[in-house]
């Protein structure tokens, strides 16, 4: 029989989970919160938080996590976060890959006769918002 499921199911689960965490936490923050979360999240997923002050404060309150950052982590799939921020990319399950939001933002073509108030120019922000909603 034919298998219509993802070719790399663990990669899809990992990418979907990371994207969900990014937007569940970061979706309610402002630009400064995005920058803070971007830095923290990148270090969290690579296991390089041990010297981070926020992590050290967390461990003081939750000592059972003391050794959680002792070893670097390896993800199943690659993430392009070194080329940009965590909010600059979307994970596409059907392709098992991360791509910049810009790549799925439609090009704007004004139709002749369109009233000014009816024009909506797609941007990365409108594309993200439509996707999330």
C-alpha cells in the first residue's frame, strides 16, 4: 500500500514541537521578549545554558535540573537559527524542513481598479499572523 505519512516522522515531530514552543511562549511577547527568548531558546536546544544567569536562577529553585545542561544536545533535524532568529522561520511538516517566512509570503500584485482601502499588501508579519490564527 501507499504510505502518505511523513518520510521522516521524528524530524516532523521535533520540528513541530520546537515551532509550537517558540510560538506558544514567544507569541505573547514584544520585540524585546523575542530577542531574549531567541537567545535563551537557541542555547536551551543546544544544551549550552549552564553559564546563563536565568538558567542558574532556575536551577537554584529546581535543583533536580542541575545536571540537565552538562552535555550538549543534538537535534534530529537541522535548524537554520544561526542564520536568523527563531521567529524568522517556519517548519513545514510536509517537507520536514525549516524555511524563512519570507519564502511563503505571497508577492503583491495590485489589480487594476482596486480601491485603495481594499488593498492589503502581504508581509512576513501578515503571513505569520495568518498561519498562527
